[in-house]
C-alpha cells in the first residue's frame, strides 16, 4: 500500500484551515464577552444595572444570577 502524498497534503491544509477558523472564532467570542462585561460595568457605574436596556423593566434576579452581564429582560430577548 502506498501513501498518496498529494491527498495527505490537502488533508493537512484543510486541518490547518479548520484550526485557524476555530481559533479566530474563539477570539471573536472572547472579544464579544469582554464587550458585554464592560457594558455591564458601565450600567453599574450609571446606576442602570439590573434594568432592561430596551424596555427599562427590572431584569429578574435569577436571570442576572445566571448571566450577570445580560442586558435585556426575558421578554425583550425573545
């Protein structure tokens, strides 16, 4: 049995491209999470934390406990 070097090279390149795409997606997710956290800290400073950024209603404490950086109430997220 012989190894097809050309197809092995294509698979290696495909793996490298897939790994690169996954790494870039992770960087984007981390940046988005940092942005959400900074926005929540700004709401705390301004006294608006815990209130929906869309309708102004209070966000349920259980919802904030599950995700402290959540900006909207359940109804506005739907």
